[in-house]
């Protein structure tokens, strides 16, 4: 029996949102596309911080980390993978780089590398996120990576809810394969996704691996509409505005910044977000507010009376020294509530005790709605805090993922022979939705090898 030349094996991203780990074999060449954490699978066994994985062995035993030879730094076998390509810096696509052998090159966009290395500084090093020693190799759109004489990877930028996101056109001995990563056409930079789609169509691919996240709960909106709604809320608010959104969502950061400026307010961000913003300044192509700006502040949480002398990590100390004139605490924020939009995560709610929100303040949730039991429990606690302080909650958000009808149109335009949906809990729904497509829809099984 003749061995198939080019194959795909899905070790994650199957019947789940995230956790993508896709192995492409082309002859003797092996390349992974994304190596993310499977949050859904992990939640079945763990409840951090009290119940957290203690070893790679436990993660493999439970199937959270797939059993693959020649890729992990904790096994003594020689490297059996030629490269790993990361589409973007979200943890469900990149976190498990922590386990990769450091001899294996990891290709990603420059912005993604900056974000991951910044997270490496901000987060306490743990089992599941540690990028120390990784052999990062940057790329940008237009730079084709030659993994081997017969395998070339062409990264092309796409629009997503984190900067530096890419899709890939992989040129193999069996034809082109397209991997969308996470993408959308309703964000702040639709022209980037448009360029990716046009290039993908030109490649005449034999297969497309596509995200299909939003098959239920789809909405029609845009970042422009989000900013307009945020402005309507802020201009009517007498007191402080609390804002919750992902620290890596630069588009949302820019929207809140512009709204703050338009309404004569300052946007106060956390130390962590400030450090990420400061680090991303090295990417000259990225439009991001400067911390020196008169409408920017850095919020330093009040320490507990029992904590004594505060221990600062190097990145915190450097940031506080560099921007000492921009730093405010809860007491200072409390005295100028009508001039502040304060970013606040679920884990910062204790600061409300010191801030004492005035009547007429509000809370804006600007990230995904709760979608599982654990998040519902956290949401219930959030609502209890908001009730206690008389803070109405608004939800103003637009997804980082493409909507169903737009996705169908894109896939029709690309015109691949075969489509593999990933990053979705609704693969069967997607297959039925695409029944009148000329492409064959393959619902992948985890760990099964698919010849092309």
C-alpha cells in the first residue's frame, strides 16, 4: 500500500472553541499549526487555582495535552516536528507552546511574539504558560517561509480581536491548503481579511481549515457601531464608567480611548494593560494610544492593610518609575469619578470598596457573554457587586469571529475541494448549513489522520 503524501491530523479544535493543534505532514516534513490550550477540556477536570494541573503527566493522562512523540521538552526523544506556526496570540491558540522542545522553531507574527513575551513577563511562570527559551521566528504578510524545499507557508494578515493575527496558505506537494486561524470581516480592518481571501482563492486550494465559531448566537454589528454605542452611554453618565474588555483587544482599547477623549475623560488602564501597551509600542505599524497622552492614566490597585510593604516585580517597578506622573490609585479615582473611564476586570471588583461609586455611574461589559457554567457563576457574582453599588450594566461588544453568512460567502469564493471546520461546538450545524456548497465538508475526529 502506497503511503499518502500529504495528511492532516487534528489534535485539538475539534468540537470545541479553541485548543487548535493541527499537524500537517507532507512527505517527511511535519508542521503544527497552532498549539493552544483546550479550555473546555481542561474545565472538565480542573478548577484553578485550588485544583490545577501539577505535571505534564496529569495533562496527558486526562487527554488535555495530546500524546505525541518528539515534540515535548519533557520527553528525551529527538525532535520529530520541523516547525510550529502560530496564527495569533490568544491562549487557545498559543499557550501550550510552553511544552514544545526549544530546538523546534516557532513562527509567528512580530506582534504575536511581542504579546506572548509580554505575557511571559506579566504572568507568574507556571506549568501551562512559559515562553522562556522558545526559538521565535517573526514573519509579516508577504514573507513566505520555506520550511523545506517542498513545503512553503505564506502568512497573510487577517482581522481579529487581537492585533497580529494571520491566516496561512500552505503550499504542499499535493496542492495548497488554507488555514484561516480566527478571522472576521466586520472588524476595524476588513481590508486585511479581504486580502487573505483573495490570495487564498488565487492559490486554488485542495482544502480549507476554517474556524466556524459563530454558528449560533450570531449578530450583525461592527467596531464602528460599538464605538458609537459606547459614546452614547458615556456622554449620558454622570459618574464613573467602569469598562471590562480583553487587554489584547487593541480595537476596543482604541474605541474606549476615543470615547474618553471625546467626552473630556481619561481612560485609566491596569498596570498589566499599561505594560502591554508600552511593549507594543515597538511595533511601529500598530496604532495604539500612548501612555503619555493627557487622556491616559494608569490605575494601581490599593493594597490590603495586611499586606505590609508591597513587593514589585521588575516590569511593575520599571513601569511605575517611567510613568510616575500618570499613576492613580482608588482614592484619587474616587475624587474625580466624572472624569474617568476605568478598566476593571472581574478580579478587580474589590476596588469598588475604596472607590465608592457615585450615583449615576455604570459598568460596561465589552467582551463575550458567559457561555459555560463556570462563567455563569462568575457572572452571578459580578451582578451581586453591581447591585450592591447601584451600577447598571451595559453589554456592548462585537465578536472577533466571522458570522455564518459571511463565512459561507468567503468559503464559496475560495472554492476549495474540501472544508474542515474547527474551533466550533457546532460542526454538524455547519455541515448542514453548507450542504449546497460544491465543497466536501469533512467533520474531523480528534487524532485521526486525513489524506489529501
